[in-house]
């Protein structure tokens, strides 16, 4: 869990209170209908909450249900407030804080993966170095010419970010990322 200290005055006697910012992954099961995503996003933007990552797709075709995976950062109280506000939205069936569930099960984090397509141009030694590093990161070449490569990399967000950072000086041109897909560990479903 990412944590940063913030100092905010308490409403009680203006005492200093130090709270840690935490990054949480929320899984939200919603009806797959027009406007649902806009309502969820509106909840965040209307209250000044930030979304670090957002992924959405229909996951239960017969029931017309979609799963929205949201990664957000805030104090524990703010994360709890976000969860409760999401639960009150009409098309929302269930909200699970996957980070809290992982901690309850003595695990550091839920299962999280992200996919990125990374385009790198280069010739000579830089081209060879990009290929060597891609192999070390288990990235796959999905398109190539004599002037460029497009790599596909899948992994935790920090792995994807590290790969992108390393490719920068080797001729990074463009990046497209999916956002985080996440599930809780174990045999339970959402």
C-alpha cells in the first residue's frame, strides 16, 4: 500500500491530526447500461477525488453486468466514504475494496495486472539494448520494422512503469495502457 503523510487540522479543538494517504483498488459490479460509467466518474469528480486507474468491461453477459476496477488514493476515511457513496448509486450491485480484503486475508495486495503497448524506435546498439531489456522484462514483440518495435508488457503497475522508464532513453515513441485489472485472491467471487 502506498502511503504519504498529510497533516490536517482536526475539527475538534483544531488539534493536528496526521493521516496516511493509501492507494486502494475497488471492484464495482454494475448494470451494463448507458450512463452508468458517467455516474460513477461524476461521483469522483464532483467530490474532488482522483482516479489513478480505471478499467471497465462487461463480465457477465447473461446478466448484463459490468465490472469497474478503480484505483484511487486517499485517507482511510476518504476511501471508506467513496465506497459508501458508490454503494448508494442505483445501478451498483456490489462494491468491494480489494485492498482491504487482501489485508483481511493476510495478503499484501489483491491480484493486479496491467497491460501496456510500448512503441520504441531505434537502430544499432540502442535497438539491441531495447530487445535485451524487453526479454528481461518478459515483454513480447508484437510489431516490428527495421526502424521500430511495439512491445506488449503485462504485469503489476510498477513493473510496467519501470519498463516504460527504461525504454525512454532507448527511443520511446508512444505508450498505450489498459489500466489495472484486479481480482481478490482465493475461491470467493465478487
